[in-house]
C-alpha cells in the first residue's frame, strides 16, 4: 500500500451472493473512521482512501441478511487495488466459487501486482481455490477446518490461530478477527495513534492484540523499536517502487545514518538488505505460482534491470531465477 502524502489508496471489497455483509461493512466503517481521524491530524496532507465494491460481472450481490448490494464496478473495469477484502460466506462457499472462475483469475492478477489481499472465514476458500495459499499458512472459520483440510491439502492450515499472514496474503477466522486485522492495516496506512483511536471506537472491551492472535511469516514485531517497525511496514508496502533511503529516513524523521544504525540494531540487517530480501522473496513466489517472464517479475518486484535482478537473486540463493523456476516447478508437479 503506497503511503506518500496526499496519495490515494485504492481498496476493493469483493461482493458475492450469500456473503456476510458485516465482513465488508465493518472494515469499511473502520477505514473511513481512520481517514477522518487522520484528516483532523494532518489537514490536507493526508493519505486518501478510495473504497469501492466489485463483483464478477458487476451484478448485485444478495447478502445473507437479505440486503441486495449493487457494486461500483465489474472486475474487468475496476481500478487496480492496493488492498482487497474477500468476504466471508454463510455455509459452504464452494458452489459460489465454482460459478465465478473469473474471480479466481482476478485475485491471482492482484496478487501478482503486489496488492494486499485479506479474506475472512470461508472466504479464505477463494484464495485456496486460486492456488495462492499452496505451501502457505492459512486459517478459516472453525466449523470448516476439516472440510478445508480435505479440499486443500497443500495449504498449511493453522487451526490454533485466528489470523495468518503469508507475504501479502492474510486470512482471518471470523469477523471479529477481521476487525483486529483491519486495525493492523490502519497502522500500516497511518500510524499507531490512529489505529488505537479506531480500535477504541469500535471495541470497548480489551481485545487480544493482532500480534498475539496470529501466525506471521514476518518477524517485524519481535523487537521494541516502533519507529523501525513502521519503516519495515513501509518497505513491505512499497517494495515495487523506487526506494531512496534518504527519503525514507526523512519520512520518519530520521537521518540516513540514524536509520541505518537503528535498523541494523533492531533487525540485524541494513534497510537495503531488508528491502532486497522482500523483493527476492516476492520474486520467488511469482516464479513458483505465475507464468510471468523473468523480466516481468523483475519489474513487479522493483527492478527495471533484469540483469541486476538476476545477479541479486543468484547472490542470495546461489541459483538463477530461471533455474529456480525449473526446480520448484519440477517439485510441484512431480508424483510422490
């Protein structure tokens, strides 16, 4: 999610028949509350949120509550999103998924473009059906654990967690967990103060924190330097873009020297090494899950020079991107 002052963040809410309306309306209201709070804090220099609803062909969705919801866009003409919310469903979502193969293609495309994708409850089946969760941690509604495990044996189902994260893919077990996840997204978009403001307004009770209720690939929360945590989140959200460390340091009120020193002390890595690791990890996943060319993948993870990308990739993994793809594809499709 880009976070430059005044820049617009596109957030898409997928609509579909039999969805739970609250799995879209609750995060919508939380995000709009965050935007209003930030506007009061920062005036005109603010991150704008553009919320829109989409459905497979632009058709209205009949929600579980009886609400008939007309989307803003069909998938084919929807703005390219930075964040996607996939709703939860009442009962078995498989018949709906089978009727909407174009949604699976769209989710794969958004993932390849670097969007964050959040799914809740049985909506996590959309991500699993698209193949995006193969070999990755995930969760879903507790009632469907056994069915999910049978349908998607290649997914690493984490039954004991309410939230899972694997790169840009997030799964929430329930609408309550989705609220906790949305607080986390708000902190990424704005800051911890705005996130706490939203949390207080939408939940009067003391809730478990996002970090304590989830399973995460990223370890950014395991050190106490909150400024560096915010820098890490910013780098995760903006890795496909041109990143100038002096500008990143200025954004967070630090000198370049201080940023490098504190980042290394907190994470054991320099900011540049951390950024390169994010880019290469995302490239690895695209090599495994997409048919994009090496040049296209290099561009999507932030490298315009394919040769330089290949050199960095081989330096980290001792294998070229092309060799890596051949190896993982052979393992993926070989009979056991």
